């Protein structure tokens, strides 16, 4: 599936806005920093424990749920 150039530009612009929002949140909101710090710690611990790929899906889903709410 090939996207038209304008659709691709809009797609990239939306991702840039989302990333900018994450950066602003990390700079200005303490609770967001704590959530991201815990998410990174959880990922590191489970990486060291070497969990199964299916379990990674649950971990990523749960982290996404917490960060997005």
C-alpha cells in the first residue's frame, strides 16, 4: 500500500506532535516522569529475567495502558 505524499506528511506530523507532547509532559509533569521511570525499570527487570515473547506483549500492553490514561 503506497501512501500519497500528503497523507505521509500528515502521518509524520501527527507522530511529531505526539513525541513533542511526551517531551513536554516529561519536562513539566512529575507523575509522568515517575510513570516513565517505572516503565523503564520494569522493562529492564523483565529483560534481565528473560521473559517469553508472549509475556512481552502483556508488559508492553500494560505499560501503554498506564502511560496513555
